[in-house]
C-alpha cells in the first residue's frame, strides 16, 4: 500500500476493487516511505455493516500474545516468525491479500487483544486498525501535541482513512514494539474527518471497504511520513484536533505512526516474507511465513539472494520491460497483482488484464547498486482466474497508475523468499533500504 499525499511518492499507488463473479476484489498497493505515506483505494459496492461483523479475538488478561505459536499447517514457528494466510479476508471478498494476527496491548500492561486478518504490507510503514474492533477496556492512550490530540489522514489515490494516533505495545509472534504510535481508524469518538482529507476520495471507513481488519506496514521506511511531516504542517497527513476542529501540524518522527519492526529489541533490521509456489498457478488458500530480521537468526539468512538497493526517499529501483524503463519500480506484498502499463495486453473494464491466453513475460530489475536480474512472470486472464473462486493467484496483473511505475505485487512473492531491509539498518547484506530475493 502506498500513500499518496502532496508529497511525491515513488509509485503513487492506489487500492482498487473489481466486482467479478460474487467477489468484491481488492487491489492494494505499497506505501511511500521516508517522505511519503500509504496509498490505495477502497473496494467498491461494499456494505458498511461488515465492519462490526469482522472476526476478532481477545487475548487473556495475561497478555501472552502470540509467541510460541504454530503455523496454520501445524508447523512450529520460531519466536521471530508468524504465519501468513491468503484467503477471502474478514469480509469474504478479497483475493491475493496476505494476512496475519497482531496483538495490541495498553502500554506497560497485560490488557491485550489479538486482531486477526491484518494485511501484511511490505510497501508501507505502521500499524492501522479499525477502532470498532478494539475493546474499549484496552484504553490505548491518545498521542497529543501542544496544539491538541493527534489525528492522521492516510490518503490513498482515490480514498482515505482517518483516525487518532494512539500508543500501544504491539506484539507480533514473539517480538514486541513498546509504546508504538498506531492509527485507530474510523473512531466515532474522535474529531470529524477534515474536509481536506474527505475530499480526496471515498473514505474507506469499514473493514469491507478496506479489505482487512487493519494493516501491518513493515516496509523499508521507519516512519510513515518521515522528515516531510516533521518539517511541515501543511502536508495533509497529521492534524492537531480539539473536540470538533483540526488543524495541520508538524510531527516529529518519533511521534509518527511507525514501522513496528524497527522498534523491536532484536530482529529489527528488516523482514523476510516466504510464500509457497502455487500448484497450477492458483489455490483456494495459501499459507506462508513472515520472519523478522535479516541475518540475525538461523531462519533469516540471505543465502544466495541478490540485494537490490533502493532509494531511501521513494523506495524504488528500476525495471526494464519490453525495452521500456520504469524508474518507479517497487516490490509490495500489499498489492494483489503485478501493475504496469502495457497497451498490447487487453484489459477488463476493471483495469485488470484479460488476455485471451496467458502471457509469458520477462523483465529486468536493477538496483541503485547496479545489481541486476531477470524476472520471468505470467499474466493470465483475470476474469478466468476469478471464476475459479480461489483466492491466491500467481498471474494476476493490471494496468498501473503512471507510465514510470512497475509494481511487483503479491504474485511476485509466490515461490520466492523476499527480503525487505529497513532504511539505515545494518544487515548481513549491507545497510538498508533494499529488497533482496
């Protein structure tokens, strides 16, 4: 998921939906880091009632979290790993969206709640969860500035989410990020959404319109906006609010919604997302593993993966495809397809590609470090894929938002180990940010 505000973001991605067969199909993209934000669009034609009916669970008051857990296939997981599942999501209408569970606790207490179906997004930074799913007894403290309570407008290409910034101890697997600034979306007890935020597009105010109970942004940036929001009050991201009015405010990086991995005590330099190959290119449910840290434990070594360094400000590298150079290329588990512009491939009305037969394609990725490698991939007919009623596809593609953008979404992850290193972090493959596979 990429956010799209007045700040220039590599990719300028969106989230978009398609109604096909009986599914409201979601397309989620990466988020800008450093100087950017999260971007995406809401699923169309969905019901607001889904927000309160989405699954959730509450941990015991012991606050044991999810450490010592097992994968959904019964395999024991290390403390620095959690299971990831691609299924139809909490509203039953998504495809190619990876989910995991996150435990949210009141800081320094054992008052905890585990929220499932949080979107795993290597293209954004920060935890966002719908306020309606949180037990009020958690009492997450409000993040404030001298000018008022802190709220955030996360703007997508054609939608936005709004809500206060609160503090929480966030547990994922056996790892904890203490007193982490998180966004609680669509909080009815917070100030009304500013007109500058709501006027940018549809407000994704429900689980069904968003595609998940929340999002876990574990991309290459430490904060969701970084220096841009620290230096200017007019970015349109952070607001200081009274009970009824809000005004733009500059926010230090330490108070911004932040990448939880960077706040872990150990295994805090990046992530490894391991997704299985898909027999026949599509399955009903796919189960993978999210591993924290790069080169910090026996289960997260780079091995023979090639490191592709990326821009710290945009999170992008270069892809060359059919002789064209796409300078805003990125790898993003929060996008449910490959997204790039190719007028020779027929498209459905939704924007997904619908060639009469599957297209076998080739592209070359090059990092800022001049590391280069060829990627062979397939784009199939989206309508045919959706007619299977499966939820995981390795050949789903569609048109991009800009001529320079090439989005290597979730299909790229199937059958690969993909590493995302955090900016400024020391790793066995060098200093982040980079992607490696």
